[in-house]
């Protein structure tokens, strides 16, 4: 069965059953960086395509009810289907409802003016032949979104700290922000962990500290993978214990952006109350299959409950899931991403797995935001899912490594295709426009 048919065939079966099947395939992912998939190259250095074809619409999951309390709390327009309620920055405009429009200005930085771009996201340096993906800008339908102003951002963050907590998508975002800010003031790297996954930078002229904390599950986890993503044992995930790597630093932060991600699709054994409660995709272990959605809900609930109950009030942005853009297969069936332009709104739907993750996120956010409001906490929904869904052209693809096709039999070569993370510069730079608008006008 072709990958496209397999996706559309989910209409004829239980969504939950098929989600577990697809997630089980993805759980075998050999790569680190949340998902960096190994895909065969079907042709010699495949051409970057222009057409907008995409798999047929996928089934909808159950609606998430949106309460009057949430509407009142956000002071914003909310759609009753539960998939588009946003914490709006003004009473007039939903900055997450829009489209990507051509932008002749281009990016704030280049691969030569920013030294903090990690090799895996340095697409142009690695030989990606096109650059059009850097000339689009996210534009809300109902208002003008100001371009990110690094000087104003640094002034706003004077004597403050901002931490991004999550997996490598959070690190991807921090690198984008760092590249822009460094055009105004060079940052000093003052800390990194052993694997360079968590880092901290200091901007001395503004006494501003920027951090990224690698915590892919947000809760305590024993992970047995090397830097190439090769696993030697099953992840042990403690759903009722928060990860101390960010918990012990929490009191130091004024602002945080926090997010879960696709690490929850990996094979894992779940622990609660110091007892194994079940697992995801743990065939042959004689354990209850609870599914990734069980763990995702539990982890987000525990995380947001701590944040909204803490005496230390941190301005919190809760970022929603980031879709990947594999076409014509998954990571292990020849999938790749080689488009050169964005989709228009309505041309593509979320995958089943992303829709389920998003539903859980919105439900947990609604509960946490209501509690935060009562406790004097500013909890904001940073809803990047839809705008990310529309950018299949912004991923490294095979260009996560330098000149991936050089010296190889291109028709038979296998390279790693990254269809989840973002090229730098690239679409993720627009996330900073949104963050700044929410900070200054929210």
C-alpha cells in the first residue's frame, strides 16, 4: 500500500487504533533532534518542486469544547470547534490567523553574519540550491504584524531572563532569536552542558540572559541514546516527576517558552507513583499499552500545574506542536520534503497524530490558563501549529549535512532527511515577530 493511501485509509478504521500503528512506526526513528529521519533519495539530488499537491483531507478528531470562561479570560475571538482559540494580542486581531506573503526584504541575518547557526540547520552553507524560502513573511489577515525589532526587544528584556524549555525545536527557535539579536549586540555564551543541548547566553549591555534547556519530555526521563540517536534501551519516563534540569532553574526566569513534542512518539515505559503503569509501543514486555497520548496529557498536565501553582510567577508562553512535512512516505519509506514555496490556507490538513497532540495541548492549556488567571499568572498560548503547517519548504531536507550528494552514487545514496526542523534563516524567524508582539502589546 502506498504511503498516501495508508494515510487516507485511516478514515475506515478507528482513529486511535491507527494512531498507535503510525506512532509505532515513528517510534523506531534512529535520529536525535526530536526527529531526524533516514530516507532514501529517490533521484539524483531531487529537484525542488513547485506544485501544491498534498494527500487528501484527513479525518477530524473530536471537537474540544471552548467554555465561556476561556473566552472571557482571553478577551478574544474563539472558534467553537476548539482548534482555533488563541490568546490574542489585541481585541481586534488574531495574529495566528493569516498567510505567508512574499517579502522582498529578506532575513535579518545570513549564514555569514550569524555564527551560532548549528550545522544541521545551516541549509545554504550545506548546499541547498534555492533561497526563496527565506523571502516569505507571516502576515495576519486582520492586522499588520510589526517586524521584529531587536533593539526594542533587548531594551524590553533589560535586567531580565528568558528561557526556552523543550526539545530541539525550542533550540531551533533560540538559535533564530540569537542570530537576530546578535546583529545588535554580540552575546556571550556563558554555559553549555556536556552535550551542548542546553546553553545560556548573556547580553552584558542589557543585563539580559537567554537560555535553552533541553528537556524533551518536560518530566523525568532516562534516555539511552547517543548523539546520533542510536538507542541501547527503552526510554523510562516518569510522568509524575518533573525534570529537574529546568525545575531547579525555574526561580531564575522572568519569561519562559515551554513545549512538548514528538519525543512522546518514541517507545517508552511509563512510571507513576514509583511503579510501572504501562508503556507505548513496548511489544513483548507484557505491559499495558497506554499510548503516547496518555503520556503527553499527563506530562503537560503536571508541567502546567506546577507553573500555575508556583509562587514564582513567570510570564509563560505555551507553544503548540510543530508538524513535519514528509511526503510520499514516512522517514523509513522514502519520505522527503523538497517543496520550494508555502501552502495557502486550506490546502493542507494536520496529520492524525498532530491533530491529537494539538487537541491535548488545547485542553490542557484551557485548564491551566483558567487556574493561572486566578493565581495571577500570565499564561499565553503561542500557537505556531497552523503557520508552521503551511511551510513545507522551510526544512533542511537532505541539506542537514554539508554537500550531501557529493561523491555518492546519487540514485542509490541514502541521506538523512530532516523535514521537521527549520533552516536558518527560514520560516521560524517569523516566530520572533509573534513573540515580540505578544510581549509588547499583550
